[in-house]
């Protein structure tokens, strides 16, 4: 993540362990107390339900390690990912935990501007986190409100054994990609697994097609509301997507991303455009998973941009123990935190901290780090790069409307633009 030529976040300047499964909305900050040491308590809200898989296990391990190292009681409030996302505004305006999992990008900046998260600039610099990550942690006021822990690329994942069995190789061009999908169909395999029941996964398809067809700068300007959604460029994205839909699993709105991943795991689908967390749903096949980035669609644009979201932590401004929250947040960005999460983990967790050990990295993690490091431009994902209301209330239903009726591109884009004008002004 140290490449200075990469534009990581152009969009950012646009505006002892106690485990519990309580509802996010019921989370409450405790009385203010010492930051660390005997008698200290910090409340830690995470966006993974208890027992939900490797992501939960990693966060639990990180919390346990901090509790042991700092002699602090860490009260873990574990909530499933979608509930966490949907409840976050109510949560932060109520009585939130001291520290909580969140994302870099526009979404972090919005909370900073709204005064819902605390300035943690006094915790920076954090040893092992380079300037790219500091940039990702910085809001428009120039202060840091976020501590990165990991990142991951979105790409086309596949099972190596199935590719080898059928004599397939990762495509080097769009023509290769199309021929590969046709061959898969001819052999009774759905080329691309697809599930959008949760609303957000299909955003990744729009992102990559827009970056491949119109370029990274245009994509970020579009996310910022500076371009029109009923333009020929955006219509071209949906038109290209429409030509690819016959190669996707049908009826995606009735399928979760985990169910789509399982179809790839079973060999029913050949590939899946998703983040490396795809392995969380098919962890028993982790060693059989590989990936390639989406091929070039326009030689003038190239294929050097991709989504690679950065995950990390914020301190809630309404949290009762600010000192304890900031102390934990700083530690969460350390190599020790990353190593605690990765110890014995099979699923990908690519540490943001340059000092973290890579000895436990599997091949997928190593390749992910190399691919992201080589990318010229990094986007954070649609629902992180744009206004939260626009992403959730406009783009989710609009993309789903397109998936229901891919022939009504003019209607979908006109509706998006009308709503975008209202939200962005």
C-alpha cells in the first residue's frame, strides 16, 4: 500500500474478554474510567455476529489480545453485518460502544463531519501505517478519525481444481473472458455466481464496469455527484452489464452472497466477482481458491483500477470512555493486533500495518497484497465512496430494478439522476 502513484481516496475530500450478542441498538456506553490497566473497561462494537465465521473469530481474537496485553476488560458487542450497517446512524446518536468497526472513505468522512466519531489525530502517527493509510483515515478537515487494520481486493474468484480439470486459464483479455464464459455454459456451468438479496453486492459489478469503461477519475466524480447518472457514459455501463447478465446466475435478488459463493464452491458456477471474504463462505476450500482482476474493456482506459476497501475502527464521540476508546483504537492499528487476528486464520486478512507478520499468509493473501500494491488507482466500493443516503436509498433499489428489467436502462438512469440531483444539489 506504499505506492505513491496510487490515488487511494480521491473521494475522501468531497465533503479479559466479555462476549455478548446484544442488539446494536441496545449497546450502551459505560461510566468513564481509566484507559487501560486493572479496572479499565472498553466497549467494542463489531459488525460480525457471534459464531458467524472467520471474520468474527478474527475480531474476537484481536479483542482478547488487547484485553490481555493492556489488562483491560473488553466488552464485545457482536452484531450481524447487515443489521450493523442499517442501524449505524441510530447507534451512533444513541449510547454507542467506545470503539466500533467501520470503513475508510466517504462513509467515515460523513460521520466525522456530523460529529458522530471522535478525532483520533492525537493517536497518529501509528507505527507501521504509512501515508496512504493515513490519507484513508483523514476527513475533509484534515484530521484523522479512523484507524485502518486491513484491506482486500474485489476480483473474479474461481476454484483452481475446476479450471485445471477443464483446461481453463485466467483470461488475459475481454475476448478471452467471453470465450471462457461461453465454454463454461457449454459444459453446463453458470459462468458467474451472483447474489444480490442484500442489496450491496451488485454495486461491485457497477464499480468495476464503470472504472473499466470510463476510468477511475470519472468513477470517483460520479460517486461525488459531479457527473450525471443519465449520461451516455453511465448508460454504457448498464448496457455492457446487460450483455453480461446471461452469463450470471438468474434471479439474483433471491440469493445471498453466501449462497452464491456456495454455488461456486459446489462447482455449479465457475467464477464470482466479490471480495476476498468470499472464502468465509467456503472456508473448507480456501486452498483451492484463486482470482484474477476484471479484464480490460477499453485499451485507452486500461485495467489498473479496482475496488480494495479498507476496514478499520472509529471511536464513537458519544462513547462514555473516550480515553479508553482512543487507547484501544491506536493499538488496533498495530502489528500486534493484525498478528492476533491472523494467528491460525485460514481466511484472508491482509494487514494494513507494514510490520505485521506475513508468515501465516496463505497464497490468496500474498497474491491479494501484490495485486493491490500494483494497482494504480484504488476505490473503496460504491457504498463507501458516495453519500450513504444515495447509496442505500437510491442505488440499491435502482440496481435491483435494473436486474429485474435490464431493458429499461433509460428509465433507471433517469430515476437515479433525478434523485441524485435532490441529494447532491
